[in-house]
């Protein structure tokens, strides 16, 4: 997984600007770590990179959408 790609996907999903990404960098990094820890041994991270990047970005987007404004 690529943290920069995860952040870019998250920003699109959340409809945020790149300048707002710093607020969510830690959440994106945590999502990547969490997903990596749960990957089955037969999953090749490089081959599935795009899907895994999207899978890591999705829960961060959900968190953003459910936070009070």
C-alpha cells in the first residue's frame, strides 16, 4: 500500500482539498497499518495495491463523514 495514494483516494471520497490532508494523515497511516496486519499470507500487496489503497481509505472517509461539524 502507498500512503500517498491512500490519502489521495481519501481526499476524493471526502471531497477535501489537498491542504486539508494533514488533518487526516495519521488516520490514513493507522488504516494502512491495520489493514496490513490483517492481510492473509497469500495476498500479494503489490499485486493488489490499488484495491488495498481503496480499502484503507474507505474507513477514514467514513470517519470523516460521521464526525460532528
